[in-house]
């Protein structure tokens, strides 16, 4: 190859390399026009499926579990026993209280009262008799018959009889009050023993189903540990947690779109029925309740879920992709101009434009 041909080859190669560098260095700008479409604003929530009236059952007593009366899945009525905690000492205390109550019962003490009633009757009769003798002796003394010693003795007997009668009345009243007090006190102690004994038997608070038994026979029970999970069968609610920054947007009646790991690829519908007005200070979240309006065929308590609470919907409104916003309220046109716009609701994909743009304004991505 001649030197001139070699030089031409180098020149063509340099031009081709420069052209390739220029082409690679200049990517095509991404542009978009605002368009009219519907946009939905929603709030993210996570939570669980709960059976209605679902609760964890605790006992106030401590001790080993002696007997379990139900199995998981059993239907129970309110008041039905779930399990029994060993309580022999409390049974003995109850029996002792029953004995004390029987001993202090008013009917059992009628003999003591009757004995005092007889003593009162005797004292009353003696008082009446001594009063007659004293009056007769006094009348005879007024006529000059009898002695002063005899008159004084009759008067002394009368006054002693009167004192004895009044003393009998007081003893009767005191005994009656004592018996009434002892009877009521023994009855209260027996009632307390019965309440304490009942604390050793865990009972259902509702008509429902035993979803789970958390302890076995022989294991220790205490007031800090739940023993069973019980709830209403066939009725489920959604218990949702919403961040404190989003709670102001949530109201009762708003629709909810629900997805669950148990039904991947499917979505279900629900509606907010309750907003709890206090924040959990640990998680910084508020609790919501919702009910299904479009539910899965089969549900189980404690299924995990994710949800979007629909807070606002705008139909056929002007929107742009959210990533075309510069900051909170600015966009960049293909001419390089930065425009300030009024933004409405936003979601992860789009932002509503209320003022400042038309559907003929071409925009570019910021920082291009």
C-alpha cells in the first residue's frame, strides 16, 4: 500500500471514530406530554386478618395446667370452661369458708337467740311480779302496816329485776347483730373463695371457636401469658396499621385494595369501618379496622396482608409522570424553561396538574 493510501485510511478511521464517540455521548432526550387520565391517591397499610371478637384468653391465677376441656377448632359457648389450673389449696380454703358460713348462718344460730328470748321472758315476768309486790308493800306501808326493811327489800328486788330485764334485751340485740354480721362476713368470704377458685378455671367470654391452645397439660400458667385464642367463626375483619403521617387522610367508609401472600396475584376489596383515635407510641402507627366487600373463598385468623386505602380519586384529569416533577412543583420544558405548576394529588406513578400546563406542553426529565 502506498503512503498516500495509508494516510487516507487513517483519516477515514479518525472520522469514523469521532462520529461514534459523538453518537454515544449524545443520548436521545426522554420527553413526555401531559395527558388526561384518572388518578388515584392511596395510603399504604399493613396488617392481619382477624376473626371478629378474636381475643387472647388470660387467667388471673398461676400454677400448672391440670386439665384441658377442649380441642383446637371446637365450638364453645360463653362461660364454657377451656382449661383448669391446679388449685387444691384454694379448694381447701373454699371448703373452710363453707364451714365458717354454715356455722355463722342465722338459721344455725336460732337456738342461741331462742335461749335469750326465754331469758327475756323470764326477766320480764319476774319484773312484773316484783313490781306488784313492791306496790302492795308500799300501799300497806302507807296504811302503817309492815316494816321499813320489808319495803326497802321489795323496792330493791324490783329495781334488780328491771336491770336484769333491760340487760337481757341488750344481750339479745347484741347477739342478733353479731350473728347477722358473722353470717354476712362468712358469706362474703365464701363468695371471695368462689371467685378466686373460678379464676383457676379459664372460661370463654364469647360464643365462638377455639382457634389455638397455647399451652399443654402440665405447663405453667400465669397472668402474663395467653393460654388460648378464641374468636367468632366465619366472621373476619382486617386490622390495619397506618403511619402517623398518613392518618389525617383516612376516614371511615373509604375503599381498601387488599393483597395477601396466601393469594398471590389476586386483589380483594374492603371498606374502612373504624379508625382508632390513639397512636401506638412504639410503632408510630394508628390502627384501622375494615371489612371485606370482596373476600377470598377461605380465610384464617392471623393471615398477613398489605393494603392500599384509597383516599382520593380524580377522573379524566391532567397528569404527568411523577418523575418529571422537579422538586415539589416545577417542570422543565424541551425549550429549557423551568415552569412552576400547581400540583394536586399524587401517587407512585403520576402527579395531578391543576394549573400551569396544557396537554401540548412537551416536558423533559429533570437533570438531563
